[in-house]
């Protein structure tokens, strides 16, 4: 069964500010598909091509691109805040 918690965890670990819009879209798609269908689904034939096609669709559609980048921005911001908290706690 898909889990929003699994999706959140995956995005938290997969998104990075240094990625291109296409790479961010690919990682969002992968996180969604893994959360829905499981890790083994990523090993099926044609998975990479499917991710590429979906990511291309996202980045070439202005509304979908804006939404994907907004999602990525939220997770990247959270990661940055968590990193800052961890650094502060260590010192």
C-alpha cells in the first residue's frame, strides 16, 4: 500500500539544490512510483524510459514544471533547515 510517509522520506533523501529541473522531476517521479509500487518496480524493463518520458512531460509543461519545482523547493528547504539544526547541535 502506498504511503505518504514513504514518499516524504524518499523525497527528503533524493532531492538536492544542485540538481537540474529535469533531474528534480525524475527524482519526484521515482519517489512517487517507488512509494506506490515498491522498489522492485524500479527494476522492471522500461522503467528508466518511463521516468524519462514523465520527467520530460513535467519540465515542458509550464504548470507542471512550476508545481514540481515548488515541491522540490519545499523539501530542499527542509533539508537545509535540518542540516543547520544538526550543525548547531554539534557545536
